[in-house]
């Protein structure tokens, strides 16, 4: 029986691939003991126990960006996180560690190195963060989602995806999906989503552009993010939700999506063959634009900068696209051509190879 510690958390970008690997692993090896290392404040505190996995909590230790109290406290807090993690590795007889970036990953990599355990790094984005760069420097095996990710010696394994996305047949599920959202299955649907927390630019632009979308003969499913959908005008053909816990059905009913370009989003769109207009998040290190590169290059998506995504752009570019169904069909085929649904299996294969070749 294998005992593994999966480390990651803070945001959905770290937690969802972790849970996708755990679910796949549990399906293939039901007697495996899968533990999750995270924080009590992150998204993992709710999602991990709800999925049936044990969460081992460590202090949240973000890397300080400048000198100050946080920088002075960092060494002691990091040592404490590593101490808790090393104790868990010994007490639970962990065989291998898998990290997904985020606050919990760096202490996990450091602890695994100190305990001389094999560990694997999974980098979701095209531009790696600090924790996963550290994991690579400490000697971890590295799996990446996108080709060209600058981590030496990495293997492209793809993105571990939720089972409901991996198994989705959009055409077969369309009628069920339309009924779920109160939409018509015989009319094309535009999906707009900025993720679980929403995206102000997408929300404001698409709210102002709703009459144009509906006037083009389309329906619109607008997932605004929690706390962002209040006051939406009720219009025939428009469904507004603040949160969606059935994104598989949202993908099934949609014919085109407007969304950000997070690694998981891009990977899911390609996997299910859903064409898209991608509006990368403008803050950060630019990884979202890089994440979109392959899908856009294959003509499965179109890219527009956040500052350019205005109601005028929608009227000039998006509405004419909605009227060209053959172009959208070609985009869907192109997205399917670069999509892959085997990320969890490929990452698990890398984990097992790393475990089998590690000196006893």
C-alpha cells in the first residue's frame, strides 16, 4: 500500500488538480492512503474534507515581497511549517510527496528533501511560481501542463482534470444541461465566467453587451462570481448565477465561452472542445497569456487583452463571430485537437516512476 502526501492550496488553481490526482489515484489504487497538506485558511480547508481526504494543516507562509514584519517572521514560520510536515511524514510513514505549488508546497518539498523521500512537482502554469522553482532546485521530478514551461528536466503530463470534465460528452449532455440552467437546447449559448471569484472586467463588459448577444439569436449563461451578480436585469434568454457547482453542465450547454485564461480553465476548454474568447488576467507575472498560447495558436480560441475588452470590442468583434457558426465549429474542432484528458493518469505514472527509481 502506498502512502502519499499531496501538498498544495490557497486557490482553486492549486487545489483542483490536487483533488483530481487524488480521485484518480484512489480509483486505481483503492487501498492507497492519500493525505493532503494545506492551510486552515485556504480553499482546501473546505474542499479537501468534503471530498473525503484528511487535511494536515500547516501555517500559511507566503513569501514576503518586501522588507517588513512579514519578512522578519518568515524564517521562523517557515521552519515551523517544515517541522510539522516532517513529523507527519515520519508518523504516517509517507512514501512519496507530490506538490502543486502554493503556500503548502515549499515546506513539503523542503521536508521531503530533509527526510530523503522522493517527491514530484506539478506546475500548472506556463510560468512557474517560487514554490515549484524551489522544488525543482531541491531535486524533485517535475511534470508540467504546458510544453515550454521553463523548468529544466520537466515532462509534459498535462493538467489533472476533474472526473466530470474528463468523462463529459458535450453533445450527449446538452439537453440535460439546458434543463439544469433553464435554457433552450435548440438555441446557441454563450458562457461567460470569470471563475469562482468573478472578474469585474468580464462582468461589466458582458452585462452592458447582453442585449447585443441576445439580439444575435444567442442565449447567455453568465456566472458572475460570488457577491457580484446582484441587480442583474431579468431578460429572456439570460441566466445569471453567482456560483456554479456544475461547470461540466455549463460546458455542455455552451457553444462558445468568454473567460480568463487560468491553466485549469484553458486545459478544460481544450479537453471538452469548447471554443473560447480568452481575456487574460492583467495582474501578476503574465502567465495567463502564456497559458493561452497553444490553444490560440491552434485557432481554438481568440485572445483579447483585458484593457481592450470593452462593449465596443464586443460589438465590433464578438457579435460578428456569434453570427458565423461555421467559424465557431472550426474553433471547436481545433480546441479538441490540442486538448487532452489524461493529465491525472500521466502525473500518476510520473509519481510511480519516481517512487520506483528512488534509492531505498
